[in-house]
């Protein structure tokens, strides 16, 4: 049966932009992964373009949500009904896909985080955005240096019989230690699994320091597809680690679920409430971001402005109301992509 109604979730990060489309019950049926390449506006617009191609022409968008470091930008382009941080989005998605989850380990392209959940509520969390050791970008670099694809990394690491100890507290030290171990003649798979163990130690000693990590443990983010890292976590924690089926796009899934909850709340208050979603034409509009420094007080706020077709449509970054402006929702929210699917041609 073809799905005719559902929700959109956008997770815009520094490395990747993920889009999840769910049915009207919040169950994901289409995921889109894109590289951000330092151009979040273009990535969001491409996400809209790809979503339009993937949907039937009469698909009705019931709500849209945005998360990630570029969530404010994404919300302006798509017309988001809810804008939430990554911690909230990942926790919501984990609770949906991993029954009884109590600990969420999330490792992405350039950062990592831990979320402690108790009784379905976030009890504690921590993030590491300073050191890249253990993140996806570092693993990509090491795989390339060893002349293997990132897809081969995990399976090769599992072949290790005698893993070597790698200094994993810093990317520079880890790489130099790996080179040293290679020069000593250690097997590649032993070096790879040694790196997996080092990265897990680094995560637990930094991001997970002082946190009560109890089962059920969910492993999310792009790095969760690395079976070597997963095994190293299971050994270090002494428990099974669950990898959800949508582990690489949990932020976007959480954003879509949050949009569903928000629209249900609005509908309960007003049954005529409609989504702020602006439609898929946003893929064709001319968006541009600029910034300026406000000098009216010692705060010197950096104010971000979003322009569309020459007009300022949104601002943020100010600590006072001086530069506030309402973000105009599209009154004629598109309920189908019939007239817009031409962008996918």
C-alpha cells in the first residue's frame, strides 16, 4: 500500500545532512544521506529535492522538524513545526527504536555524545566537540592511510587475534602510534582492532566519564556501522550493545517524531491547525546567509540574517529583542507535491 501522509525530519550537521520521511504513525520508510560540504543551505535544498523525488505526487506532509547544528537554518528553509537540539532528537529516536534504552552512545562525523535516559526521560548527557579522536572523520582518515575502504575497516578488525595497544587519547598520538606499530611488523587487523579499543577507551574516559552506563545500551551515529567499534564497546562495557536499524539518521528520525508530537498537540487544541511546512519549492529558491556585529551594547552579538530573493526572512544570534523579527510561515502550506514535483525532473 502506497503511503500518502507523513512527516519530515532534517538533521543538518557539519559533515552530513540527513532527511527522514515517516508515515503518519512516525515509522520511517525513506532516509536520505547527503554530505554537507560546508554548504548547509545547498544541502537542505538538495534534501528537499531528493525527498520530492522519493514521494508520490499526492503525498501530504503533516509536519516537519529540524535538528543538528544547522537546525535554525533548516527550519527557515523548510518551515519547521519544531526545532530541537541533537540531544533531544537522538533520545526521542532511541526510545522509539530501542525498547527500554537507558544509555545512548552517539558518534558522528566530527563529534560524539552520551545520553543517559531514565524512565523515558533524559537524566544526563555530555558532548565532545573538541577532539576528533574516535569520530567518523578520523576513522575515514586512518582507513585511507591504510589503503582500505571504511566499509572494510570493521570486518578486518574482527579478524584480529592479538590486538596491539594504541595510544588513543589524541588523533596525532594515535596516528603516530599506528605508524610505529606498522614499522614493528604488526598485522594490519591487529592494528585496526587495537585502534577500535583505543577509541572506545578514549570515549569512555572523556565523554562517558562519571556517567552511569547501564543496559540497555544503544549505539547510534555513522560510526555505529563499524562492527569493530561495536565489539570493542561490548568488551569494555561487559554488555550487549544494540545498533538500531536507522542508526545513521537517528537525529532526523527524532526530528520527524517530534514534529508529529507537536502537530498532534496543536490539533488537540485546534483541529484546523496546519503545518508550517513551506513545500518542496524551497529547493528552487535563492537563499543566502549573511551576518553583522551589533555594536549597541558591550555584548557585540553576531547576528545572522537569512535572505530569500533579496529579502531578509529571519534573524538569530542576538541576546536582546533589538533585531527580532517574526519568521513568516507560509500561509499556503503545500499539502501535496503534485505541483512541485517538477523540481525532481
